[in-house]
C-alpha cells in the first residue's frame, strides 16, 4: 500500500467547499422556517380540527416518518414532472426538506400541545376565548418551550440529512465535494474535510440553538416575571 | 424501446427489498454489539473511556451518514489499494452509524436506573461487572426496547442512502427500473409504499411497547 495523503489540494478548493456549506445552511434554515409554519398549522388542525382532517394529517405524518427522505425527494424531483410539476433541483430540495421536516415537527409540536395542562385550556374557555385565541395565547408558548429541545435535534437531523439532496444534484456541500473529488482524484481527503465542515456546522448550530432558547424562553419568562414582581 | 412496468419489474423490486432488510439487520446486530460496548464505556467510571465513547458518538451523530458512507468506501479503497465493491463499505458504515445511535439510546436507559439499584447490588455484594450484568442491564434493557425498535425504522430508511454509492437495495433498484421503464410516476411512489409497508408495523410496535412499558413503570399517559 503506497497512498500518500494530500490535503493541499483540498485547501486550494476550500472557497468552493465553503460556498457549498453556505447553501447547506441556507437550505436547512429555509426548510426549517417553511416546515415549521406548515407544522404549526398541521399541529393545530391535528388537535383541534374536524375529525376527517385529523385523520388525514395523521396519515401524512405517518407517511413522512415511515418512508426514506431520499425516496420522498425522488418523488418530488422525478415523479411530479410526469404530472406537469417541474422544479429546479434546489427548489425540489427545499420543498422536499420542508415537507419532510414538517412531518416530524407536526408530531413533536402535537406532543407539546398535549402536554399543556387541561386546566389552563379550561381557564381560557371560561374567559370566553375562542379556540384560536386559546391556541394563540394559552397553548403556543408553553408547548414550544416543552418541545424546543426535540425541535432543535430535529433541525440538526434536517441539516445532516440535507447531504442526500446531492443525489438530485442540488449544489450544496456534498454535491460540490462529489464534483471536486471526481476531478482531482483525492476522494478521501475531500470527504474527510467535508465531514469536518459538517461537524463544525452541527456544533455551531447547536450553540446557536441554545442561544436562541435562552433569548426566547429564559430571558423573558412573562408568567414568572409577573408573579415575582 | 422501453419496457412497461409489469410483474417482472415488480418482482425485481421485491428481490431488492430483501437486500434492504439484510443490510438493516446486519447493521442492527453489529451496531447492537458496538452500541452495548459504547453504552457501558459511556457510563463507566473511567474518564478516558467515557470521553472516547462520547467523542465517537458526537462525531457520528454530528456528521451525515452519507459522508460516513463515502469515507468508508474511499477509506477502504485507500487501505486496500483497490476500488472495492460497495458491500463491505456499506455494512461497515451502517454498523458504525447504528452503534453510535444505539449506544446513546442505551446510555440513557442505563442512566434511568435509580442509583439505589447500583448500591443494593454492591451491598449484596456483587462485583461491579456483576452489578451491571445481573442488576442494571436487565432493567435498562426493558426501558430501552421501544426506542431501540424505533431506531430500527430510522436505520431501514437510512439504508436507502446506500443507493448513492451504487449498492443495489430497494431505492437503487427503483432507479434502475425507472431507467428502463421511464415511469417514475409509478415506480417511486411504489418504492415509498414498500418502505412504508416495512416500517409502519415496526413503528406501531414501538409505540405499543412504549405505552406498555410506561404503564408498567407508572408513567402517566396523555390521551
């Protein structure tokens, strides 16, 4: 065995890798934002909507959670054009990631909603709140605080899972790495560095998510503050 | 002249589903052994062991499984000097991946056992290894069953990624069939249905086991 590792060439292409990493971050945060909005809506309807709709949402969630993301991506990118729905690779990646995330997030948020004590909801009704008002003013904040760690882990999984969109050639970090290694024949070195970049992004995102939790839920606890005033 | 999607094509997909199952089971069993070692190391009293296991788990859970797959594939090629077939790389990568996740799940289960159980076992007196073997692990095992079964679903879905380096399991077989039939509208949804048929019963079983064990442990259920 005579293989000499050469990381210099990876260093030369670092700007391209970072460019890919930046798309990974944009795709992940974009899919998080879109998926979160969808999931909030679905979680509300899943717990308070009409019965057939609840069943439909449950089926959607089970489908997303029991099929591979890669296959969902193939359906969006390769199958949908057959019925006239054609998308760019990056758009398809964003749509696929958003829908995938929404499936997991719906279930996570639902568990948070169900953990809100019933007495608080009844207090809302006795104040004459509508369902939507109760959701908005009584349920959302504590429910999201309860499930924040689970949502944060799911976000990291979303970002790591985004490497799979290279399979439909959306030019994020993994796809860029694939291209670079095939032209330089330094596969191991490139994948090693790209893996390191993913690890850095994971650590960075975890720190950021901690900071966001602190800013939203710890710094200002309206209820406790009102109580101890 | 393209082929239609008919029985032979469907049977080809079913045949490939077998490799999805085989790969998942190998990784699950191999990862189970590795995960047990990791969980014990992660909860041991030796700081270095704890740190090593934590680092391994942190790296594996902090990087994409696709990258781990590429590294295993090209890493083995570098070691052996030849471009190898995907089998060893795929089984190695998914086993290491499963070990990290199972190790973390089981660490949680071991930590969930009250400290008094260790103390009682020490008072009998059992040696530390025997405390773990006869008192802690049997109880931790019970708590760990539902998330372990749940992880199996994650693993089965994850093996679809092996298609990207050319390992012919269900997803790759679907791509091959699409290439000859030009019917992605039929094939990919069907692939999804096949995965669903495999994974959903396991998910339901995990949920059921969780409810039963929670009930046995007296944990209150939400409706």
